[in-house]
C-alpha cells in the first residue's frame, strides 16, 4: 500500500491540472449529492405539511357510492415515521403491526364509524298492559340506544367505531426468509375482515445505464471524459 501511495504522489508532482481535475470531480459529486438531498428533503417537508393540514373529503363515483379521499404521505423512512407518530397513530396499533415487517411498501390507518338509525320491530302479539322504556348501552366498542313498549322494540341508534391498520410489504418469516404479504388489524373486536385482496406496484430495477462520466485513467493518471455504458451485475 505504501508503494502505491508513493507511486501516485510521484506521478502527481508538477501535475496541477490533474490535481485540479480530481478536486473538481470530488466537488462536483458532493455538490450534485447535496442538491439531490436538499431537493428530496424539501419535497418531504412539503408533503408532510400538506398531509398534516389536509382533511378527509368525499365524492360520489359513477355507481353512486361515496368515496373518501385525503392527501397521502410518500417518501422514505422519515415519511413512515410521521405516520407512526402518536399524533397520527394514537393507539400505536399500526406501529405494532409494521414492526413485524422487514420492508414496508404501503401502510396506513382507516378510521370508520358504522351507524344504523331507527330499526323498529313490532310484536305479533302485543303485551296486554301498556309501558314505555328508553334504554341504552354505552360500551367501549359500541353504543346502542332504543325504546321498548308493549307493542314494539326499536333501536334508534347503533354505532360501532373501528380503526383499521394495514401494512403491505416484506414480512420476516425466518432468519433469512421473507414473504410479500398484506395484513389488516381491526381495533374493534366486533369487526372481522373477511376479504383481503391487494396490489402494490414495484418498479423494475434497470440494470443498464448510459451517461457521461468524469474519471481518471489509473495507468496514466490523466483526467478522462467520455460516455459510459454500465451494467449492474449485483443490485442491493
């Protein structure tokens, strides 16, 4: 190693142009990286601010169904950390689910309210004496209220609150093994998921690349410019 360093030092003596070229190359790489990183961080900050300030809205599709929409987070791990914060994931239900995954492709919380109003059931044989009684049950997972009389029973309010947490990605199944999987957790034990069909787009990694390059010829230690064609044998 010492011989190599001395050889390079010897070849660099008096070659100011080469030294400046190397310095320019290093500076250009650092500058391009910094510009890319600054742009990425700015986009992340803008997306996070938009997400935190946006509210859910609704519209009707062509089938007359109500569709809910809201700005979505995108980006790298820091974007997922925003979603897993206690400000968004207050019960940490999603955080516990995501923790099982080696690499998460998609994750989120869906907050639902199921509400049924006024269901009346009349008796075939009314009770002989008249009475009227309002009743209600306020449980942790549901609220139900109604009225009972000698001729009918009615449910005036039935409400179930539920938070759905979902994750799609590579889940660890062993020390080395993973499987691409989707999972859903319901915060309300009275709600059951009976169907789970998902799709995630994975962009194909390109092995071939073409572009300009700036480098150094290790034989002559002279700066070199040109056009390069590259192929990745191994990708991480």
